[in-house]
C-alpha cells in the first residue's frame, strides 16, 4: 500500500516536471552554444576557403547574432501566444537546418545568408528556455534553475571546443556544420517529452503583439528597467562573444598554439564559465540578484585585464579559467531576473527581445575586436574589454531586487 499522501503527490509530480523542463531548456540552449563556437573554430578554414579578410570573417558571427535579434522578437511573441514548448521546437528546427546548409556554402554571401537565418532560429532558444525553466520551479530555486540552463549552453560550447579540432583535421571545417544539423532530432524530443508549464496554461490571456510588448515600455519605470536590461545583456554578450570568437585565433597568433592547443585552452576557459554560472546561481538565490551581478562584473573587469597581460602559458590557462568564471558567470542570472520583472503574458517576449537586443549589440564584438586588433594587436583589443563591465555595474542600480518573488 502506498504511503504517499495526497499533498505529496502533486509536489513529486511538480518536481519531476521541473527537472524535465529545466533539462529540455538546457539541452536546447546547449545546441545554441555548440553552433556558435563551431563557427569560431571554422573561421580560419572559412577565411582560407573563401579568401576573406578578418573583418569579413568576424561579420559572419555578427550576422548570426543579428539574426538572433529578429528571431528573439518573432519567437518571443509567438511563445507567449502559442506556447513555450511548441515554439521552442520550431526555433530549433530552423537553426538546425540552416546550420547544416552552412556546410555547402560556396562563398561569403551564401554563407552570410545561412548564418543569418540560423541566427533567427537561435534567437528563440534563450528566452523560451529560460521562461520554461523559471515558470517550472519554486521561486527559491529560480536563479539556480536558470543557471542550469546557462550550464547547458556551456556544455554545448565545451563539446564544440573538444571536437572541433579533430573533426576539422579529419574532415575539414564543413563537417562541423553537418554535425550542427543533428539538433533537428532534439526538436522532436522536446515536443513529445515536455508539456507546457502550468503558469502558461492557466493564464487567461493569449496576448496580441501589442499586449506582449507593452509591459516592456508602457510606464517610465518599465522603460527604465528595460533599458537597464538591454545594457546588462549587451555587456554580457559583448564580453562573451568578443572573448570566445577570437580566443582560438588570439592564442594561435600570440603564442603560436596549434588548433589542438588552442582548443584545450578554450575548453579550460569554458570550464571556468561553467563553475562561474553555478556559483552565480547560488549567490543570486541565497544573497541577492544585485550582489551577485556586482561581484561578477567586478571580477570580469579585473580578470579580463589580467588575462590580456599574461605571457606565461601555464599561468594563461589558470587565468583563462578565472576569466571564464567571471566573464560569463552571469549568463544564467538573466533568465531569473527577467522572469521576475515581467508578467506571464509578456515573459517570453521580454526574455527574448531584451536578451537578443543585447546579443545583437554583442554581435558586433567579433567585428570590433577584429578592427581593434588590426590596428593595435589582439592583446590591446582584449585589454579594452573591461570598460564595458563598469557600464554593466552602473546599470544594475536601475534594476529592482525581486529575489524570491512569485511570478504573476
């Protein structure tokens, strides 16, 4: 005879659903990370194959992220109207198909088109996945849950860092994009394995485009908070893509590392990012959102500057771990922060629109870094990045503290 009480059964069912939802969101965001980093490792091969300049090569990453801005708008609004899980599936399919098509590109312009459209698909994954996770868990675990979604992204990045060099050595850069098309299978898993969150299904409102966007700008307070969130997400994305897109090239040119060697150093940096994301979730849930962001923004500014000045290989690896922890530790925190600031009928829209505007701004980082490096060298370009974290630190003053608040 079961000893389970009527009160415990819903709790166990809720916990099981929460784990499934967080896992599905993390896997979906992991595919995003995998795709973006294989482009970084493929850039040198693409550049050689198509005879591109460094700014042209950097623009491929920029176009991917600009596509994500458009995808963020479209898929965010659709997720608030038609469902988180359903729209996440479509976004994964679009990005998987056009990532696969990147393998057959014949020159800069068709590659640029494939990357832009793949970016549209990528644009839906962050906000929908973070919304799904935030709505599935109790308030006291929210930052930790969204941080685990952020860990999913880094697992995808780590997988790309580990397999890119051997795949390119054996089959060439095009094979990486063939592998990147595999996520289409995952899209089917999402649809069958995870239901829509209860907070979405119970919401009476199925908003129009205007109703989804209004809470972002309809009051002076809303406009102030939305602007601050755009600044915060722009800083995080600019730092992340500025570092990760050019890190393999920086290590190869500055220290003469082979592709395999730069893959190892990049993997260590990504491992640091994973530790940082877990630590951030703990601090944000146990202390406050604001304290967690401030600690990590200060740490990012100091560690990026230190990394740009180091020449010893062993010390460079350790510094890369620390830099990764602080520069990308905040990634999971945006999901919890945005979920608490906007209502259910606009939550996925806010997550996708505000984060992807930041990702679009951050998308210029590969191009800006390339232009700065062309004039001053990669170390100097990297040394300029800490300035952005000061801007992020100041923007956090405009964000209200809502740790532990129930979603409405």
